[in-house]
């Protein structure tokens, strides 16, 4: 019997890799919904190829284009954030959450609300609303599986293990485009330079987040939420080869490492086939040809986002929502050349300081409305700081 699946963010790199795996066993899956952004041609082509029941673009202005591209197919077509959430709420066994940014939260909550297994590639959901995501999953008998390569690696290393025996969790970072740049040169880095990753083929925003380590900062917070581990037991190491994705240290001194090629289809495939292991067409490592595996500490002077992530975990409440909202505004401003590369952390830190001082991170009830409101306030605060960041 085929499994009903939906892919939210189908036109991005994670979504395309997910569909690559689905295409290799088409008889095993029935595609319910595909959603995307501005790449209407790709969304329409995949909708036809996989015979999806509904296709949704996040851009209302492109609804007519999507309708035209799918004319005669019989596919239901819609547009806008609410339509994406409604598509996510359609009954499905497994839903890939690969929408980038805070926009992925509401659709993920909607998918959990109908009891689906949520394969979570959207970091912001757990960072901004980890307690709500987990409570929603529990209330509806749903399951959240990690798709980030680091969290998938930890998840796999913990199979059959007792969390009480876990001493530390180490997630690795490639270091991004500027890992070997002189520190004093970072202030002059351009968006084009930051968007070139040495190991991975990703979109512009996530690649820049890799260079600033805001991506890794989000993953540190995610690690706390996914595995309920003390923040002081989470470590980050720079690992340029990107072959060791994470390590788990145990109380007997052992380290369990997950090693594999830098190919997101492994983590996606593990979530797709879980609790079993299926065949995934990734490169098989020949360790005899791996010249070296190198590791070094993550310097917080170079990557202040990591220090800010620890402050978020210390403060709790809605602090992750504030952190993420300010990060997204700062990233937009850097891409638009309104602020410099190192100014991004400054905008985020000043937003956090102001809102923590006003106790905006504390809430009597953690609801989606509360989180959305706090996200809005943090974006306003960060946006007001952007013109001042370079002064």
C-alpha cells in the first residue's frame, strides 16, 4: 500500500532531493500536496510528474501563472501562506517541512495537527516554537523526525541508547565561505562571497547563514529542543571536510560518530524510510582515500551567533522566536547591502537585549498567536536598528 506524502518547499534543494528519492520508488508513494515559491515552472513540472492532488505557491501574485502551467491537469491550485497551511493539513502519512524561515512554522503545526510524521528540515520551527511543536505532536499522536544532517546524525547515534548515559553532543560545522579568512577582513565580505559554500550546494540564504554560523546557532538551539539535553553539553566543532556530521559522547568515554558524504539525501532518506533503512543512492565513502579528518574549535569572535544561541537557551521562553526574527531581518539587510557581514550579529544582539530587558520573551501561554506576535515585534525592533548598524 502506498504512503501518502506531501512536500512543503518542494522547489528548494531539500524538496528537490526529497522528490529525487520518491521518484526512485514511485509505486511506494502517493503525493498529496506540493508547495513552492516563485519557481512556478519547477512546481508545475513536479506536480504533473508526481500527479499531486494540489499545488500551492506562496506568492498570490503568481496564482494565475500556476493555473496556466497546470491547465487541463485537474490539479487543485492555490496561493498564499494560508493556502500552504491548508495543504499541509490535508491527510498524509508523511510530510516534508522544507520551507525556509519562520514561514515554515504554521504549515508544520498544521501537518502535525492531522497526525502526520513531520520530517523537519525547517530549523526555525523548533527554534521559535519548540515547546509548541512538541506539544502539538504529542496531542495528535504525531512524530517529528530530524532532517538536518547534524540532527539526523545524532538521532541515528542514539538508536538503542539511554539518554541518561549521554554526556555530550557535538555537532560539526563546515565553517562556511569565510572559515579561513583573516578576522579583520570579515567586515568587508559581500553577499556574493558569503553565498559560495565550499562543500554544499544550497540556496543563497542558508549559505550566507552558514558563513555567519547563524545556521549553526539555530542548530545548537534545535539540538536542545530535539534531544532535551542540557545546553552546556552541546558543543560545536569546525570540520572542513563535512564528513563527520555529529558525535555523541557517553558517560563511559565512548564517542559515537556518524560519518557520510555531504549529501542531504542520506538524512532525508533516513526520515523517509524510518524506522527502517532503505536504499539511498549516495556516494559510498572509501575511507582509504579520505586524506584526513580535521577539527578545530568554533571561535565565537569570528562567529558571535554561537554565543547568542547560548544566551537564547539560557533565557528560554520566546527568546528563540526573537533571535530568529532578528536574524531573518539582519540577513535581508545584508543581502540588500544595507549592513555589513559582521553587523548582522550586532543587529540580532541589540534586538535580543532590548526585548529581554522589556521581558518580551516571557509569555503566560505559548500559542501560535503569541509566537507570531512576538515574531512581528522582533522584526520591527530589528528593522529599526538596520539604518544604525553601520554607524
